């Protein structure tokens, strides 16, 4: 991979303001018109919980993203999520449905969407299938995520937000086959589900017992980019982790889905170190570091 660009705003003044500034930086350097004009666009917030606002994408961040997308004349824009709980209840509780007053926006529970089966692997390298929302496969994908520590893959950001949300319930649990397998499965599914635009609203992040029960981090940063692996690698660094610790990002880079090496990432806007905060990891952090796959899993991973 060549040099990737990531657009960073430090000392953001709010959820909407930070994301808006990051997207403005991106738009000044990259032509986004071909990405959105005349296309069906899926905007994917993070609503793993239907009740805890801290774990969910802020509506202000979504508003900034939607303003950008609609400025390019898309054919159709869908706000879609496959929550682990009640998706439409989450949309209502978090203020997303109110966005329809301003935008010609559709709402979709990806758990109820038509589906296509994709192959993942269990901890022994045996194939199994999961149902994935067809809309996620057939749209221009925009992931609007929150930086959070995680109980199985250390951090969750734009890539995991899109991939797991697109898996229909109850199949989401099938990817949880131990630390090596879940990291591999996320990367394998990302071959079909990698976001075209990654946005991270880090005005307030989550540390400790993420992705739902952690504590707030007053981070005040925002990230955006068209290489979601690079965006998430930068996000991991900004949270005090090394991208090399995040197994699914390393696998995704190996598959050619983006750049996980920060030496090959050009950070535009604020300096990277200006926005770095050290998040308290999940209590299982040390165990999660053992994500390297067995020979059986690696053989499955290397199949075409």
C-alpha cells in the first residue's frame, strides 16, 4: 500500500463541530463526488446498546456526515444499524429519527434486511456461515463510530462498527470463537464490508469495560479518511495502544484493505501527538493480546 491520509482534529469544540472540521479537511484534499453522486449510501452509526448514550454515535456527528453526503447528490441515503438490542428503539432514544426533519433519510434495521451468507471460521478452522445484510453489501458504506475499548479485540472503531453491525442477529455471536478467530473473521468479512469512508467522533470516548459499560473519556478529537484501516490505526494510537496490538487491523492490512503502519500514514490537520490520550484498557486486555492464529486458522485465512 502507498501512503494513506488521515484527517485529524484535536481540541474539538463538540461532536458535530469536530466531525465537520475533519470532513472539511478531507474534502479539501480528496474528490468525494464520485463516491456519493447518484449512489445508494449506507450510513452506519454505532448502537450496540439501545439505551446507553455513551456507547452510541452522537446525533450531531451524524448530522455533519449527512450534510456532506447530501451535498454530493446521492440517489438514496439509508441510516442503518443491526443493534445487539432493538435497533429502532436505539434510533429513537439517541435522536436519530429527528434527522429526517432535515434530510431525505431512510431508516433500516439491518437485522431485518434481506441477507446473503458469507463464510467465517470457528476456532478450529472449520468453515461456517453467517447472514449479512444485503444493503450493507450493495451500498457505498460510511461508518460513523465512537472510539471505545473492547472486551475481545482491544479497541473498536470504524471497521468493526461496520462489519459487526452488518451481521444479522443472532449470527453476530458466531464470530466470537476466541481471540484469534474473531480477529481473523473481522478481517475476512471486511473484504466485502470495508467502509468507503471512515469517520470517528472522539469528542467523548469510552475506556475500561467497553463497548457498552465503560467510562467516558474527554478526548475532544475527530478523525476521518477513506482508508478505514489507517483511520483505525491512528485511532488506536490516539487511545494509547499500538496498531500492532490490534489483530484484525493487522489482518486487514495483510489482505490489502488499507494501511495499518503509521509510518505510511500522513496525518493532515492536527499533529497526532497533540490528540493522544491513554485509555484504560478492558480488564481482559492482556489476554486479548494473544490473537495470533493457529496453523489451522491461518490456513483458512489464506484460502482465496
